[in-house]
């Protein structure tokens, strides 16, 4: 894989860095998956400290900075209003 690198120590270092980046990516992916799973998780993920209102498919909360944000449920996942996943059109998401 690293035939262009002659030094064994450099090959090991490159391999460790690549593995580290892959592990960080997986941690990020799992964290986001958990955040989108429930209103409470997404509420905490966005830094909210006060729920202003909540229904079964949307809610409004106030963040630590005083900003009011709306959280909506879309395809059984929670998102910031207006920030749906890439490739979503109506009720259909492509690539998810």
C-alpha cells in the first residue's frame, strides 16, 4: 500500500494516522445518529437549555446563547427546521 515509502517507521506512522482518522469518523457518525434519534438527544446536541413547546413532530427551544430554534421530525429523525439531510425532496430521501 505504501510502496513509495521506504522507511518502515513512516509506514507505521501513516497507518496509525489513517486508522485514527477512520475511528474519529465512526465516532462522529455514531454521535450524529444518536443525536437525530430522539427530540431530547437533538435538543441537547443543539445546546438547548429550555423547551418552549413540543409536539410529536416538532418543538421549539432556547439555546444557551438565547437563540430560539425549531426542531422538526422528518422520516423518524430530528433535525433543525430547514436543515434536512442532503438529497431529501418531499417525503423521499435519496442516498440515505
